[in-house]
C-alpha cells in the first residue's frame, strides 16, 4: 500500500492511482514488490528538522528516504520538500511536475538499492530516474 500525505503544504496535484501503478511498475523492473510506502510532502523547514533529528545533517534536501525493506518487498517512508522540488525545477529549468515525479521515484530507486553518493553512482541514478520517467510518459500515453 502506498499512502500520500502532506504536512504544512498543500498536497501536490498527483493522480494517486496512476502514480501508485507507476511506482509498482518501476519496482517490478528491479524484481521488487511494493509493501508499505508512505510519502509525506512537507516544506523546507520540516525537511530540515527531519534531516537534523534523524540523520544529523544540517541542510535542506529534496527527499529523505527511510528504508524498512524486507527481502524483495519495498517498505519505507519518503519525506519530500516541495519547496526544494520547486527551487530545483527553477534552477534546472525543468517543469515542476517532472521534477516532482523525479524525486518521487528517486526514493523508490534508493529502496531498490540504487545509490547516488559514491563515484559514478549519480550517473547511474540519473539514468534510472530518466528510464522511470519514460515509463510514466508511456503509461500516460496508453
């Protein structure tokens, strides 16, 4: 089950059924099933608070992924700052919706075992994000 909630921000306009089907499809390409996934959309101040409290990081970020996976079943909480998503989309000159869905799937890709901090990992993550976004566009065009 995938849940979508917001705290301190207006819930983004996403089609929950479509997004859930997409997330399940992406997970399946990595041989994974979706268990309990909770999305929480927040503002920059809340994500900074979460980053400080749980990770001892003192900076803003677009997403924090808490991984509770069991074997091939994805379980986790994903906290997304809509403020940072918006500023990233402006800085990268991309559409807000595309950046939002990139971040939504970014957390799932982390749960699937893809990292983005080490040497060469960022490029692997970006390729996986782009592949997933292509899947979403294809699903919408059917």
